[in-house]
C-alpha cells in the first residue's frame, strides 16, 4: 500500500509539472513585451503564408519541401512564422488555389489537413505561428469574396482593366457593415479555433505552436469619403471579432494584422482606436517602401537614401503609439525588391541587404533598450523556390509556391536559401535577438 501511495504521489507530481509546463509554452504579454516560458520573447521571423498548401497530402502539397524549408528557417534562427489560415474562392487567375473555403460555407478538408500537418511540424521544431484569418486583398479571396458571395455579384478585381484600386478597396471594406458576410467569416473562424488537429489530436486552441490569431492580413476601412464613413464599422468589427475569439480561446494572443497609418487612412486616431481594446494583445505595423512610392529599384542610388529615412520615421511613429498604449509592437511585414528589380534568385541583393540590416538594427536596439518593438516577420521566405520555366515569374495554378503571392511577380520580395549575404544578416540578428531573451523580471 505504501509503495502504491508513493507511485500515486509521483504520478500526480509529474502530471502537475507537465500541466504547468504546457501552460507556460504559450506566448504571453507583460506590459509592452512578450514572455515565453518565463523569459522575455524577442524574435526575428518571416512570412511563410503558403505553408499549409505545402503541408497538403494531395496536390499541390509538397511535404518534403515543407520540412526542408522549416529546417532551414530553424537553422537560421527564424522561429516565428506568419501563415495564411484562410482563403476564399478560386475564380480569378491571381487568386491562390486550392482555397480553404472554395465556396461559401464549404471548407476544403485537404487544405485544413495541410495546416494540421504544418502545425505538427512546427511543434517538432519548437517554432511559433501567427495565423491570419482573412485578407484585404484579392490574392486569397478575402473580404471582397465574402461580399461578392452574399450579394451574389462580382468583386471589382483591380487587375482587370475595367476596375481600379479605389473600386476594389471600398468594395472590400463593405465587409465590415455587411452582417451576412461577417457571419460567414465568423462561422469559419469558429470552426478553425475549435478544430482538432487530425495528426496530433490536439485542439487548435490548446496548441502552443500557435502564438497568435490575427484577424486578417492588412484589414483597412477603405479609401476616400467612403473609407472615412467606415471608421465606426471597422472599429466595431475589430472589437467584436476579438471578443468572439477570446471567448473561445484564452490561451492565444490576438492581433489585428493592420499596417499602421498606411492601413488606417493615415489616421493615428483610428490606428490607436483599433488597438486600444483590452482583447487586442499587441500592435502590428507593416512597411512597404516600393508599394508606397518611396523607393524605385530602377533608380536605387537616387531613391534609397530617402526611402531609408522615411522607413525609420514610420517605424519610430509606431513605436511611440505602442508606448502610448503600453503594448508590444511587431513589424509583421516589410520587404524590398532585389537589385534592379530583378526577380531571379541569381540576381544580387545589395540594397536589400543594407535595408534589412538597418531595419534589424533598429529592432534590436529598440528591444535591447526595453522599448516595445520586440518582433518582426519579413516578407517573405521563398526558400528553395525556382521559376517553373525560364524567366517565368507570373504565377499560374500548378506552379511551385514562392514567398510572393499570386497577384505579384514571383521573386520580387522573396528571400531564397541561395541568398548567402542576406542569410548572413539574418543569422547575425536572430542571434542578437535570442540573446536578449533572458529571465523575465
């Protein structure tokens, strides 16, 4: 009997230890910093949006490549990956396929199993994922597809000659006040948060590989007067959605996925408003010097110095906003083309290397000094990708996935495993950031 009691006590102690360890494996927030396993959590990561598609057991999955990419990322020290966890519709040439939700309310189990597989592989490697649940842009269907579905009409694809970006962005932003579209999105989110991984048997909401649910990739209120009129609906959607997620899942952080001022019609009031909610755990910002007209890769020598200063200023503004709200800040997208705007993995990356080093040094110094910019995910990891044909940089279904989404030239912003000078910079700064992860006070 005494021996049995000792065994029972040991079992209970072991159970308590394991249960406590599982609780500490989730990334937490303390003030304006992250904590993981009782240590501060500062990181450099990347975007690997196509990871679930590689994880599929069916076409176009490539699990061998996925494991190779994850091993490469782990070896470099890039342990935080931002990943697409939702996509809608497949009717346009520049929309990625297969989709998580090819038709309204119909979910593709093969793609969901791809995400199951990816999460299982992340757990094996002690990697963390930020999963975004929607998109403002046409390349994965996104909000515009929800609006088109429930209204039974056609989204104004800005890549077609009869539409422009104003048409598309204001159409996409109608999502926030369209209750039927929001309910369709909510239904998908509820399914995913409560999903049981078919490979590990673990519920997503209990999976420590997930760092954060992100409401969407770059949600925006729209443009012009219509966008201004949408501020209340946009803010209410953020507040209501994060409440819904937190009501189902108390383990994981939630973030917006917003770009900052560029995603808030240059309104610091709106940006701070959508991040002030208690259920928003940290703030996000994106930085695109090419897309915003600050940098011309065909005139690099002339335009890079000004782009560099504008980028620094943009980051500093958002650090101040994060201090105002006492929340961590993550630069969850930034990128810049290869030299001379080449798409080839064989081309040089001199300006990219200088730009990356500048951004990473800012993040490192900020984190080292105890300020709130504590993480980043550059856009994007292309890994071992090669063009499907000679000088073929326009994506078509069946082509291998690159870091660049289907609406953009393949190779434009991707970092490849063959980019040795860039990889050296990544190794240097992942090492620096990791050394900051000391026991939390």
